[in-house]
C-alpha cells in the first residue's frame, strides 16, 4: 500500500523559472521567513490562506502551487 503527501514542488519549479529569490516572496506576499522555509521544504501543515495568497499574488491556479504525490512504503516517490 502506498501513502501520499502534499508538495509545493509545482510552485517551486515555477518560481525557479521566474529567476526569483526567496526574499522576493517575502516582499511580494508579506510572508514571514518561517512560512517561506515551510513552502520550500514541504513543511506542512501550511494554512490555506497562505496558499490562496500565492495563487492571488502570482496569478496561479491551485494545481500550479501544490500537488498530491504518491509515496511508496519504502519512501520512494
């Protein structure tokens, strides 16, 4: 049986392609450094209003921000 987890990987890929830095997110979204760290390290739980702010500020759909990833019992993705 496999388990799953949420990941901000789609957002991180998009963000890297924009050539942005984490400090840009702090200015653009107003997030605390700890929140930004959680986003870039999949440190869930993350409040839904944080995800909503990312969608609004960067004009992204939810599936461009988070995804559900299957994880095998041995930890493989």
